[in-house]
C-alpha cells in the first residue's frame, strides 16, 4: 500500500502549493515511491487530529505517522535507505542550513511578492483563517505587506550564493539532486503553483536549475496544475 | 619543515586580515599542522611570481605550491586526511554553498560597513592599489561605497539562515566545526582584525558561535592582533 500524504490544496483540489508538502513529494519521487495524496485545507484541523497536531505535511506509511517536512525526509532515509536524500552526519548537518535558507531568506522575499496571488489561490474556506493568522504575524494587512518590488529586490539579494553554486554545478548537491535541492526548490514550486510572477530572470543560473528541477521524474513538477491553467483561476 | 603561507598583512606586520588566508590558517589548525606565515602586501606581486599568479593565500608545502583558499583546504584534506574538513562528495557539494554565502552575501555587507577601517589598516604602500582596484570594481569612490547603516541592514538579512542553524547547533557542521564553519567565520575574522564595528548583537545566536570560534585551538583567533590593539592603530 502506498503511503498517504495529507497535502494542502487550494480553490481547486488539484492546486497543491504547500512548499513543505512539495519537499515530501520530491523526496518520495527521489526514492521512487508512489504516494496517495489527500487534499487538505488549513481549517480541516479535525482531519489531522490523529497526528497530534494541526499542520501538513502528515505522512501515513503503514503504522507510521510522521509530521514536519524535514522529519518526513529523515524518516524516508531511515526507512528506505536506497538513494539517500541527506547522506552521512556531516552532509546532513550542512543540509540543515538549506532548510533555513529556504524558510528565512527565500520564502519571506517570495511571499512579499506573491501573497495576493496566494490568497486568490486558497480554498474560499481558508481565506479568512489565512488573513487572520498572517496579518497577526506581520502586524499589518496583507495588502500592506504585499510589495512585489521589495520582495523581488530581497529575493535578488538572497539568491546570490545560490547563483554562485549553480554557475558551477547542475545541482546544489552536485551532479544529481538530493535533499538540499529539494529543500530549496520546493519554495519555488509554492510560487509557481499560485502565481505567474517571474521571480528569476532567464539569464540567471538559478533559472536553468529551476528548469532542470521541473524536468525531474518525468516532468512531475512541470505538470503540477497552476492557477494560471485553471479556467476560473482568477475568479 | 612546516608549510609556508603567504599571508596578507597590514600597516603592522602582525595585522593579518585576509579572510581567504584565515580560511587556510583555520584549516591548518583543524589538522593540527604548524605553519610559518610570511607577511605579504597587495603590491608585492613579484614575491608570488613562483606561484604563477598574484594573490594570497599561497601555501608552499614541501614541493607543493597551492593557490586559492578553497583549493588549499581541499589539498589539505587530500594530503592530511585525518580530521577531514569537507567529508565525502555530497558533504563537499554542500560546503561549496558556504563559500558563496560567505563571499557573496556576508562579505559585501561587511565590506560596506568596514571599508574605511580596512583602508586605515592597510600597509601604506597598499592603499593606492586598494583604492584604485576597488573604486573601479564598485564604480564609485570608497567614501561613497562606505555605508555602515546599509551594510549592517544587508548583513542582518543575510544572517537569517545562519541564525536558524546556530540556534539549534553549536557549529554549522554540527557538534564540532569543520569546513562550513571556517569558510564563514573567516569573513568575520577579516572584520575583527581591521575594525571595532559591532556586526552582530550579543543576543544573536551568531554571536555565541563567533565566541566559540574565537576560542578554538587555544584561542588562536581571539589572540590575533587587531587594529584597535595597536598603539598607532588609527594614526
């Protein structure tokens, strides 16, 4: 039986945008594992009660219930040790940095750029929850937080080390992608699914890497439905 | 015979501030290797002619002449494989990112903050060379480039992922420092030797890590002479 992943979904069930869930889907594909995803919305806290907390991703694999994207990746390496995501202890220590780089450098810059697109992509039942929790976190309205010009300039600065690395190698982790690539790329999948914003110029080495990542696993990520593909995407 | 390191020095021979040379000194100490350093100045191109190029660090180890800080670290791992700096191929792929993080995120922010201090710390014979090459690179005068408020705000943003990592671990590389720690910390040694600027608040997890790094190897880095310690440091 395939593992089951509770996966955040938007106004259409096919819109799957959570960067944390993308980490897990990329990690499962890296291991060659199939997965059955169950659409979930922010307000469906009851549906996750069995996991002891209220956020996705939650992976149910036989008798194992694992929460938190990074912990799920570690679980997959322990349980399915072929084609490791992390590598040995030192390699894993360094992988941790990419988690924080994605969450604290890239994601805030991208969020500032796409937050109104993200709001539009949410399931209608999630919008009030999203607005309330985020406005409390930012200390201002979503509309005031939204600033594509500032977001893109923050992102441009944050991408500098990634440019250096991807100018010399096809993937962050070398000749083939692994944990560091997935941790970072998942943040771009989040933006891609909900927004048409051009975050990275096509002359940027990061752009060429994004294209390579979209092509992995038979183009799994490139094929993921986007708001722009939906007939009623902006209604 | 100890290896010999050509090491950039300032207005006093004891002032050793090059971040690239610090990477090498930290790597040598990590291996428990003694080193004989030779003070060098930017304009002493002839003294390095034997190496085929004109920049430090240059390490002369028996018959081996190795240039470029990162290549010297790799050389040390190949030649003295005990207590590895990098680890296996995947760990090394991830270490590359820290080189770019130090050089492209942290160093530009720090330089903007300390460039006039750096100019003051240089050997008088190096100042014209430094001003000419840097003003050409920045497209403006050192005085116009100098902006501690902008530099510190850039640095604050750039430190976010490092804060995340150092909030959970003593060192970037885990329980003990290795290549990633040295690649990043060397940039802070550069600032420490030439400037009294407070780059990181003492409530920051990065500050506690800097203190730990200063204490390594019997306080080798803490003992390194600084401009502020020289009687004629600001004359």
